[in-house]
C-alpha cells in the first residue's frame, strides 16, 4: 500500500469541562472532554449549548433561566483558572486544550 505524507486528518479542538456540586450530580461526572471541528469558533456559550444537547433538561434548567433563556447570573465560568467575566463573558473564545470550569454560587459566612 502507498501512504502519502501529505494526507492530513482534520484536527479537532478539544475543550475539557469541569463540573462541581449540583452540576456534577446532574451530569454524573467530574469532567467531560468535548471535541469541535478545527476552525470552528468555540465560545463558552457554544460549550454550554453542546452540554445542554448532551445532558438535556436537567442541565438546561440548572444553567439557564427558563423564563429568559439567559445563563443564570450566579454561575461563574473559569477558563484555565481565569474568570470569563474579565474576558468576553459567554463570548470568550476557547482554544485547543482549554479547561472550562463551571462554578456554582459560593456561600460565605
């Protein structure tokens, strides 16, 4: 058989998502790795919509306000340890091997 060195397999962009507390219970895992086609613009919002497709109504109800369809304000999103709110929020673009942590509200006292 002849194999060409010019043959390229499309590379997928991978994003790891870490879940905590209630969300961990909903998805029944600590972490999920998602793959997106290379060249596709992947944002925090893209990841949330993908996770909603994977995990359904319970995930949707936890993350989104059912009346407005907006992401609930009490959730925090960290990309490689840095808050998405200090970047472009839900429109923050993710890169290959980024880690997105979805954090629940933190109580104090």
